[in-house]
């Protein structure tokens, strides 16, 4: 049975049988360009899902055949209600929510992932793309600086110099180029995209929830940590894991030559 929450442009579906939640951005007439309300909707969805113990994995995707073409730069009803900086701070709560959610997040990318759409994809933990996907840090071509975490996320994905090249030249990369520089994790034929996402999601959903969430946090914090601090944080996390039922289950399953059934406790 699936638990579904819909707004006009952001749909959240939770498959209670598998613990997989899917957040879908939906403005297909504009290649899923994100309005202010859509950013708010995605952020709210991730904050709500992050507090649910029954959700093991979250998938972020776009409706139809596009991921997200960036921010919808058209007039908004919110333009007169808040300053530009306040508006950006509100929008930036969304990539923060994606990064901070404890569950692993998979970006399912078909079509364009550009501008803020690319930022939201990079905020995810694993990026799976179709071979027709296209990527760009397109901001400079719009007369804008990068936003939605691009200056932090992109160098960590592709390296310092490549991030400069992508943001300053704002070129469009195809899926093969994106995979070659480490921008995405996997590229498959469009017809195989859902099956590949399912493979990744099934593996994550079957993993130990507490260990995966702590591992995600450790890796996210690694660029802001000394080696000594990383070792200390790893030790503290491992100490928590050793006391869980999941570790006992993993050992029992190994001895019994079966797949472990992790409960997250």
C-alpha cells in the first residue's frame, strides 16, 4: 500500500511495503522548472520524510521526461511579499533539507538537470541518469551567480578546477560527459532507468538504517574535518552501531548464509 501526499506541483509517495519514498517535481510544461512554492514543497517533503522511521530511502525525480530545468524565473506572487535575500534564504532551505535528511537519497534523472535543478540533484547521495540526460551549471548564461548550494556541492563532486570550468563557461554536458567527470554515479539507457533506480533503491532499503544514516553524515562532514576528528567521529558512530540489534542480525545472517533483515535498532 502506498501513502501519497500531493500538492499541485510536488508529489510525495511512500510505499509502505518497501519503505521507499518518492518526491516528484511536476511542472511539465516548463520542464519542471521550480517556482518558489515548488522549492518550499520539496523542502517540506524532505523535512517530513526525514522524521519518519518507516522511510528507508528517498527518491527525488521530475515528472515526465525531464528532471528540472532550474528555477522558474517568471513573476511570482511572493515577489512583493519578501526581499530578494529573504526569498533566496527560503529557497535555500530546500537543498539543505535534502542534504540533512538522514535517509539515503537517490536522484532519478531523465532529461535536463540544470541550474538549481542540478544543485538539487547534487544534494542527493547517489545520482542515476538516463543516457538522454543533460547537465549544466547554467547560471552565468542567465547573468546570475550560482545558488542552491552549487558552490559547495559541485567542487566536491567533480573537483575544484572542473567546477570552475562548469560554472564560468556554463556549458551543457551530456550524460556520458557527466559520468566521465564523476558528476553522476550511473548512466543507463532511458528504458532501463527505472530498473536501475530500483536496483539501487532496493539495496539501500535493505541496508542497516542507522549505520547508513551515520555513514552518510560522516562522509558529508569529511571535507570540513581533520583526519583526527574524522577518526573520533567514526569511533563514536561505530560504538553506537556495536550496540544495535542490526549488528547481531548481520552476524547471525552471515553464519546462517542468508540475507540479513535490518530493523534500524
